[in-house]
C-alpha cells in the first residue's frame, strides 16, 4: 500500500487538491498500483513555517 505525502504551502483550494490527488492516482495506476491501494496525504504548511534559501518563505 503506497503512501504519497505532499508537503506544500498553504493556500490551495479544495478543488486544486482534488485535481492533484486525481493526477497522482492516475500516475500510480499507470504503473500498476490500483487506486484502492493508494493513500495520499497533503500537508498544508504555512509559509512562516517553511525555510527556503536560508529565509522564511513568508518573507520572500
């Protein structure tokens, strides 16, 4: 049972997340993993909690 964890900045709509889940599922189905066996977890991370290039992402 594969688990895909997506870490991304907070701010995507539920519709965008649904589209992302659909795309990931389709990619796994192409390599023989049935949708029923796949788990996808999305972590919405506030930019203030994300460091990028030595800075807080909210300040970039």
